[in-house]
């Protein structure tokens, strides 16, 4: 299986190296962001581990089915969200084979970004959709119905957009004339609302990221996924998270700090209250692993990736669940 033309997996060599280094050669690995199966395929090929793939996007089913055919009992796929992992794993009979790894490769895949009908890209003309699971509220609903204040909060909180208020006011003014229905219309409105010349990074980038994160509830999903990793990883199992922007990376860093009993006074407002402060993870990467210049040359999209790795200790969960066994 090679879906490389459609999505090149980021920091894959580094993930495989660490699985080897920490002797993760059997048991179960959760690929929480299956996408086009780049990680799952490589793990199934290079280790004796079983893989449970998760992805909320129904479009990835065809890739999951290919892997199911190839690896039969070693691969299972769940078209589910991070927030369902706890429930699914609780129901699985995995007591003999323990969860030895949990991997998150955050954000959108090329499959999503390059299909104009999914509405993720401000470069392709498509409907204002942006739903990873193809269910629930669309970007269209938010852009055309939310108040200027609410829109501004979204752009600021999820995209760090300095001109959030201007962008929001501009949207509200223009949608009174005619509803905003396409990605290119929205991108144009955002660009015009932001003063100054177009720089290297498109002016629509932050606001598009913000709407996508809001629509897909990405912050809360990530926190729930991380909390599930603490609950299900076995002693010495490893957590690997690849993030693509500072908001995500900060959540991962913060989560690991709290799991080490550090930083208890500064717990992200999105995390539930902490129950105790025993160290449930050892952080392996004091500083995140970054892609090499070679990888960036081959895959420019990898340039902003950061990989953090942590190893589960034997202590009970900080986040209100059972001990690692
Ligand atoms: C960057 S892609 C992963 C690519 C994959 N590692 C590969 O090599 O093909 C991220 C994937 O995660 C999925 N995803 C993002 N957030 C999710 C969530 N909360 N629950 C389940 N899947 C999610 C997206 O639908 C997308 O397919």
C-alpha cells in the first residue's frame, strides 16, 4: 500500500525509531489519526504489533479496508473520534495484549485539504463545510449566523488572529448583502479586512484554521484523546504526538506537565481538574523532535511539525482513571 502521492506521513522515521528504541515490538498500537494509513501501514510492516486505527472521517474507510485485507486480524479500524477512544477501548477485550503505543498526527490530511468539496482550503473554491466527520454544524452555519462578537472570539482564541474583530465585523457587514457560501468568497473577505500587504503567509490562514478548529471541536477532542492515552497505555508504553501549530503543541506540553505533577497552578482551562500529582508520564523529548531539512525538502507541509514523546510510568492516572498495569 502506498498512498504517498496523496499524503506523505510526517516524522514517520522518527516515530518508528522510537518504537524500536523503547522495544515496542508487540501488543497494540493505537493510531488515533489513521488518515490515509501511512503510520498504520509502516507499523504493521515493521513491527509485530496489532494496530487499532481511529479516524472520524468516513472518506478514509477505503484505505482502512485495504489494510484490513492485507493484515486481517492484526488491524482494526474504528470510524470514531478521539473522544470515543475511551469507550471503544473499554469495550475491547484487550486484556492479554496491552496498549503499548498511542499515536496522534494532528490536523487535516491532504485527502481533506485537496478536495475542494470538503471546504478546508482557502486556495480551492468549494462550499464552506470543513467538517472532518461530515456531520454536524458546517463552517457555513457559523460564518452566516454567529454574532460579530462570537466570530471574533473564534478567530482570536483558535487562530491567534490579531485582527479578529475587524475580520468578524467585515464578515457580518458583507453577509447582510448576500450570504457567504464559498471558501474563496470568505478568504477574499478576510484578506480585505486585514490591513497591510499580503505577506508570505496568506492573510486567510489563521481565520480558516480557527473556524476548522471550532467546527471540529479540536481542542476538547485533543484533551480527551490525551486523557485516554494516560488511561490505556500500559507501563512503559509510549505516547507520540505530532502537532502543527502552537495551540496544539501547548496543549500537549501542558498535559504532560500536569501528568508529571508540574505546573499544577497553570492548568489549561480545557483540562478537567487534576486528582493527584504522581508522575504518570516520563517525558522523553524535553524539546520536541523537528523534521530534518531533507524531510522538509521532500514534503514542505512537514515544516511546522513537532513531535513530542512520553513514556507511561507505573503510577496511577493524574486524570481521574485507573493505574497503568
Ligand atoms: C494529519 S492526518 C493523519 C495522517 C496519517 N498519519 C497518515 O499517515 O496518513 C489527521 C487525520 O486525523 C483525523 N482526525 C483529526 N481529529 C480527529 C478526531 N478528534 N478524532 C478522530 N480523527 C481525527 C482527520 O480526519 C485526519 O484524517
